[in-house]
C-alpha cells in the first residue's frame, strides 16, 4: 500500500480551481526547524516561479491547528501532506508569494517556533518573513486568530480564513465544543475581537451552507464584533457553499473566492 492509499478521501482532495503557474512553483520538502520542545520538526517551502531572480518574496504560513500525531492517525497523513494544503501552498506560490506548510506536535507552541525560525532564517531560505501572512481553514482558524493577537507575540501582517471556526462570544460554546470534539487547538478561548490588533487585515470566506453546528452563527457574531470595533475585516460569502467548498465545488463562486483570497494576501504582503 502506498502512502497515497493510506490517506482518507478528504485528505486527497485538492483545490477545485486550478491556478495557472502552479507547475512552475519550486518545492523544497522536509526542511528541518527546531520545534518548541527542542526536537526537530519539518517544513515544506513553496517558492514562486523565478523567486531567486526577483528578490525575496513575502511568505504565508498555512496554519496547522491539529497535533500531527493524532491528525495522521485520523486522516492517514500529516497536515502538510494534505492535498488541500499542498494545492493551496502551490496556488499561493504561483501568485507570487512564498508558502510554508509544516509539521507539529504542539500546535500553538510549534507555530511560534516556526515563525521565529522563519524570521531568523528567512534570508537563507530566500524569503522575507519579518511579518508573514497566515492562511487557515476550519478548525485551524482559532489558532491563526490567536496568533493574530498581540498577546501571542507572533505579529503576522494579515490572515485569510476559510469557513473558519472563530471565537465564542459570551454565553456561546460552539467553538469550544468543536475543539473538544475534533481536538483542534483553541488557545484563544475566552478572548474576543477586542483582543485583535487594529492594523492587521483579516479576510473571511464564509460557506453559506456550512453544516457544522454553530459555526456560521459564531462566525457571524465574530464578524459583527469585528466591524463594531472597526477592524479591517472583509467577508466573501458563498451562499450555496458547504464546508470545504474550495475542495468540492468547481463553480464560478468558488473560483472568485479563491482568487479573492490570493489577491488579499498579495495586497497585504507585497
């Protein structure tokens, strides 16, 4: 049995909209970096076509909110090996921005370790990682939101979130319940939009037909709270989109939203 055969069906799915230029992306697999516990971890680096000739591109980190050991037992591969992760990383790189996917054992601590490593090793890696962007989907998004908060010390420039679990507001527990059920990291528990910086843009892609209990209700409250604070947040709604619509829906709305995600990252980082 091959490694591909061991993956679950969802782990094999790739972005339904194929961005031009992904074949020309340069990929370096399993570059070591020190994990938060001091043991080696691995990252995959996706560089835009002709990146070396054009200077150091900015970088987007694809946030892994699940510990890889459990994730691999559940889906048959690490997060960085998911078809969705690989195809999004290639799409980001094809748009002119470097992308990094990585392994982890402790999601919050290892994300911090990766960001510190990128900042210190960015020049040797050929990227500008002083203030990276973040990309996250579904249960990975609460970790990305925590990393956006000044208290985390991560200091990213922006975040693109797809059909995300976000932050529970007072009296609601949908994200906390999902974190317990699906075992994703939720270091921002008890925090709110008031803990986010005023100068770091967030893009949200909403799946109008998302079936996860409480996800859209929580997301809508989060967006309302963010707007009430006048945060730089943008929302693209796919009215007929299900959870993971970018992987299962080849329609024009999906294409427009994928393009909007890439355009948002480029506008924030270039």
